[in-house]
C-alpha cells in the first residue's frame, strides 16, 4: 500500500462500541460518507477487536492508518464485569461502626409483595471490610480525630488479605475530607500497585450507602477497565493509530481516556448511552420527538424513553440485580441474561 500524508479534508473519525458478543465500528469521513465494520468481540482481550476491525476497514478500502484522527468509544465491559461477577477482589475501608452499610442498603424492597426476595450479594465480602477509628460530623466538624494506630492495623490486615483493589469511604467525608485523604494517602503509599478509590474523588455527596456502593463499584471494575484501556492504547500505538481517544460516559457525554481510567464508574452505561444519543439524532431527522429506544446485545437488553427530543436522566441506577450506582446517567431499564439465571 502506497503511503500518503493525510489532510483535514480526508480524515476519518471512528466510533467504536464493544459489547460482550460483537465489536461495532463506524468510520465517518470528512465528506460525510461513512462505513461500518462488525467483528466478533475478543473476550480474552476486548481491545484487540477494535484494532482488528480498523485493520480490516483500512485494508478493504486501501487506506492508511494516519487518516484516522479520533476514536470515540462506548463499551459495556464495565457493566459486564459486574453482571458476570468478574471484577477485582476488592477490600473496603470505612469508619468504625459502618462496616455493614452495603448490607443495610436503604432497606428498600424492589418487589414489595414478594415473600422470597433475596437482596444481591455485596461486591465486597464482610470479611474484606475494615474499620478505622474516626468521626466527622455532617457539618464537617471533627468529633473524633483519626486514630493512626487503627489505620496501621487496617494496613496490616490488607497486607494479609492481598486484595486486587481497595475502596475507601469514611463517614461524612464529603463535608470534610481531611481523614479520608490521610487514609487514601496511607493506602496508596503501602500499596502503590493496587487500584485505590476514595469516595471524595468518586462521589463526594451525602447519602452513605450510595456513596459507599459507588466507590466500591469504581474499585471493583477499576483494574478491569484500566487494563482494558491501557491494552487498547498500546495496540493502537503499535498499529500506528496513536490518536486521541474519548470514552462515552453514562450521561451521554464523553470523557478523556485518562479520566475514564480514574473514574470507571462513570462509564458503566457507556455503550447504551451512546445508542440513546444516536437515537435522538435519528428521531429528529425523521421528525419524531417522543420515542422508545431498544438496545439488545449478547449479555443485556436495554430500553430508554425519549420525550420531546430529550433523554430521561437519573442520578440513581441499579446494576444487574440491584447493585446501587449514583452518578448522572441516561435513564433506562435493563434486563440481563446473567441476572435472570
């Protein structure tokens, strides 16, 4: 293939969606023409599917990789890790007396009249949750200073446990992060190679259960998403496609590659949210304002309501069989093969 230098006029923007079964690519040229490519997802390394799909497209059209100017990526890799219980072995560090927040939840029953309702198992087992002595009040005042001895004790227990990721969520740290910052720093210093999430970075908001659950999710899927995105970047670089990568967020916007590695909880509904955004554009082109979208993949099927050309949004979402996630998301309903079985 003869090499030629690309110009703005003939550059190609790529939209890539990776699901548990298929990887779909849309290549949009500067002149408005587009091509699509569908390849089986490479489960052992999802990032390989993108590069293989792009290679096939470039080869079929006799184009060079330097024509690709940007990749915008949506994925259900994070969601599927939760649905299939394939996340990292995670530990939780919290304030003394709040070890069981993940079990207490909000004491809400999704099916009020069911006599055999079984709540979902927490992503972190009880024996993998540890407490430090401290207390911040709702107004941010310090009622009990952080006890350094209890912190050291937790660090020693974590060394014995050898988790793959750690979540840290102290009481009312959204009002005053001083104690949680110290614990996060101590944990990162002791375990520099582990994925560590602090609630003050993930969701610095009131409501202990939602904040704890979201922080745990961030750590639980963190190593999976981090390794996946790093592998994708390396494969693209090796294939001479070192271009900016934007990751779809659950709210329908995009975030940088680096931000997605830090906050993977924000891309839980990445792929489905991208579908809703495109459905809004398509509905507008054919003169429809109120539509229902339906997105069925190999692992989950999702539906969303669009009213007056705008998606429904929510700040609360339950992944799979009831794992609570709090963030701004495009609202929808999901059914999972894994959740049903």
